[in-house]
C-alpha cells in the first residue's frame, strides 16, 4: 500500500486542480465573454464530453496500458491549460471550448482507468480500503479547490490560477510515472497490441443485464442518484440566499465542510470494520446508504435550525462516502477484462444523470421551492433504492451470486452476495 498512498497523494493533487479548474474556468469564461449563455454553453460542452467519453474510455482502458492513459490524461489537461494561458486574447474564445472538451474527456478517462486498476494495484482483498483512501482524498481536494479558487483568482489572477492548476496535473503525472505499479491482470498478451483489444465477442449490455441484474440496477440507480445530487447542488445557492441574503456563501461553505468531515469519518469507520471483520459491505449496504444519503439531503433543505441542519449534512457526507466505496468496490469485483467497459458505462450514465438533473432542477426552481425540488428528485432515488433493497431481501436462493453467466468471448460476470 506504500506505493498506492503516493498514488493517492498525486491523484488528490490533480483532483484539487480539477475543482480549482472548475471554478476558475467558469468565472473566466463569463469575464471574457460577458455572457451567461456562453458560460452555460462551456459547462454544457464539458459535461457533454464527459458523458460521451465514458464509452470511449471504457474501450481504451480495456485495450491499452491504464497507467499510461492516466499520465496522458493529466498531461493533456496541463498542456491545454498552458496553451490557453499563452494564447493571444483574440484566440482565447475558441480555445476555451476546446479546453472544455479536453478537460471533460481527460478527467473521465483518468477516473475510469484508475478505478479499473485498483484491484490490480493493491490486490482485490484491499480494494475497499484503497477506494476509501481515494474518496477521502477527493473530499479534501474538493473542499480545498472550491474554497481556494476565489482567493487565488481574486488575489493572484487567472494566470496564476491556470499555472497552479497545470502544475497539479504535472505533479500527478510525474508521481505516477515514477511508481512501479501494475494496472492490469497478468496475461500472456501485451497491453496495447491488437490481440489485447476487446473482441467482438465481449458481452453486450443486454447480456450484462441477464448475467448481473443487481449490478446493472446499481448502475442505473447511480444515474437516478445523479439527478438528486444535481438538485441539491443547484438548489444550495438559492437556499443559502434565503437563509442569509447578505452572506449566502457562509452556509454553503459550512455545508460542504461538514459534508466532507462526515465523508472522512465514514471512511475511517469503514476501514476499521473491514480490517476487523474481514468482510466488505455489499449491495444491501449500497441501497441502505443511498436511502440515508438522499433522505439526509432532503432534511437539509427542510428549514431546521442551522445546528441540526449541519448535523444532517454530516450524516449525508458519511452515507455518501460509504455508498461510493461500496459501489466502486462492487464494480471492481468484475473480471479485469470486463471492468474497463463497465466503469466507462457507469461514468457515462452518472454524468448523464447529473447533467439532466442540472437542467431539470434549474427549470423546477423557477416555480418551486428548493425543498420541493430536492425532495422530488432525491425521492426518486429513495424509491429506486427501496425497490432494489426489496428485491435483494426477497430474491430466491437460486438467484444467489454463485451462479455465473458466460457471455460469448468467455468473459464472466458475477453476482455477489449483498
């Protein structure tokens, strides 16, 4: 795990750069164009690229060296940022939308490649612990990125923000280059060669549903959960303005800081549970955790006193962290030859759900309160999770995970006990 901790450090830095990038670039686009429509289009291009690149990323990580793909993704984002910085002002606008494509595609590729590689880097038995470290680093990076973006831009300017951002990606790529890690299961085929690429016989998603219905239902629920997540992200500034019109950023900062603390605490508890019991949480824990998370987010917008609201945000962060680790660990239980495509598909549906939720939430907030919008979209996630939980409780023994379905091409998709 020593090498993996260094990987987490490098990945945390690049994640910080991604969140800094997200804030600084959106503000920069608005300043350059003076148009809210242009800023919205930039975000749409970036998110749309993330959705589309999930399928491409899945095929790439199934065919080529994943370590090199992550390094290339980091370097691609660094080069794109520096190119924008050095471009003359007249040529920056088209470069901005090119940057949206690069950052959207490269961030998805990096995420899919890294998640697909965890069982090979640390061993399948340590994957839950490794995922917990990554989620903890991401939570800290999110808080640091969002909280420092305004200060960096205001005090040092956009150029410094872009240089710092590019620097985080370069450091991440350098750390990964130096680490002696293996990212793919051992086989007699060389990575990156034609014979290692996915064959036409790989299972279709129809066969995946037949082989692993619970797993595919979990992926579908992540898309619905994306709707809920977008609702509280869009509604939070509106809700904060209603709570304190003069200082709306105060509640937002408190909310995300407490959410991150809950997330980190959950990772520590989960690591200790896994180490002492030798067991990992399964599909039932995923369904229960997602219900708790969505319920907590609904309560946050219900108008409770600030202290109780922040305590609920702590619960939301903890449930969110546990659900994330259980979900990723479950997908990583799939055989290596199928894992890349599955993570690519998952990234696409999650980003699609989040993007659709951003549009729906913005439209609904014109007519309904933040509480009503968040309750309706997170309510859909709760309904879906309860349906999955009922199926897991009531399913027959014959549907237990030991059954395997072998699709054409020899791949095996396994259903594990929840």
